[in-house]
C-alpha cells in the first residue's frame, strides 16, 4: 500500500509561508549550495540545467542533494523538446492501409508531459507551485493576523 495523502511540505517552504508548522516539523538538514553538474548531462539537458540551477539555487529551492532528481528533470525536458520538434514536422499521426496510427513520438511526448508536470511541481517551476512559496518570501507574517484587523505591521 502506498503512502497516503499529499507529500509533506518542506520546512523551508513552510517557513517562507510563515507557517507555525515550520518550527514543529522534523526534517533532515541537507547541505546548502547548488548541486554539481552530472558528467553524463549533455546537449539541451545541460543547457537547461545551466539556465535553471542558478535561479533555483539563489532562492534555496535546490540543494546539493537534489542534483540527480533535477538532472533527470532536465533530461526529460530535453527529450520532450525532441518529441515536440518531431511532431511539428510530422504531426501526431500517419495513415496506413490499416487506418490512422499515432507516431510513437507523440505517445512519448504525452508521457513525458505528465512526468514533467509532476517534477515541475516538486521543483517550484509552475505558477501554482511558486504561489505556495512566494506568498511570504522575504517578509515576516503576523502570526495572529493582527495587522489585518488593526492596520499595522
């Protein structure tokens, strides 16, 4: 039987939101800093890594221990782009004597899209994932929301 419920929210995200749970959540301390580029990462995946890692590292959404998972994300993104280019040239399907068939690249494109969506949520790369974090980054929240009623900070 799998794990029930939504995945736990990392302590850093809880703290950024101003949640009281940040103080009461047990979490392993991971080494700070951005991960090293894996030797096997190349081409588009490497370009994407070099584009995103500095941004995610600067706001502490990516740690050294996240390197393998993020490299996988970059590799999937590069493959997704390859499938997208194929589809732009050839379309999603082709006609045979037996009828209309879907190109394997189109099916792979859809599977990669689903996998990328999940990973993008994990790494804060979608608008909804960023909203969860960005609500209070850089500002302290009033624990009792007094400012809402009394108009002060």
